[in-house]
């Protein structure tokens, strides 16, 4: 699992008390000001469509013990996506990733690759949330590089229901 954090355009690197670790203070619209270890940043090799200014992100847990996370832009305080590891909701989801994308992300082993799915959660109707299987976010967990990948629309649904018919199991 990828462990990441959040940041924005305005940050202030500071030495920690022990002098060994720098922390960035990042202002976000959703979480307020947060502290981020720069080593936890995820850098996109290509920005999300519609967000050309956002290349740096951090993963934040939604709640303790929740499978949901926030992929928060460090460059745009208003941009955050709700995401989940693909394996958490679709263990058999193993899309073929083009060689040039693996090269771009510097992936040399399948063990250093993680797949996040962007979720859409209708307001007040969390049981109707959907996962974007068409445009997963591939992450090199070792190098902390990422890219949203566009897959075959004939095979993958951009609005795959997360829950069966919106009902409890």
C-alpha cells in the first residue's frame, strides 16, 4: 500500500526538532493546514486531464481503519480525489499496462506498482459510489511516481458501482 500525504503551492520547509527531517506546511481547502514530509509526495509524470497545474500529491487516510484515502494536490489546495486501492474492491482487476507507461513510471518490478481507483460519491448517497476502472492511477511505490492511465473503454467502466445494487451485503 502506498503511504502518502498533502501539500499546496505555498509551503514552508522547516527542520524537525531532531534536525533530521524536513516538514512542509501545506494549506488545503478540505483539511486546513497540514504537515507533509516531502519524501511522502507523489509526483505525476503527466497531470490529470483538466488540472494541468497539479503534479504533486499526497495520500491521506479518510479515517482510521478506512480503506478510502484522499489524493490531495499539493499544488492546488482545492483539488482532492477520493481513492481506494483497486485490490480492495476488485481483487481480479489487473489491467495490462503499456510498456511505455511502465518505463515512464520507472517500474522494474510488479511489486513496486500499485493501482488506485478514483471514486465518485454522490452527495448524501455513499452506497451509490462508483469507481473509475477506465482511468486508474498507477503508482510506482518505490520512486513515488504516478500517472492516470486510460484503458480500453470497451473493457472498463468509468462508473463501476462499488456496492452491489446500492444495498448492504
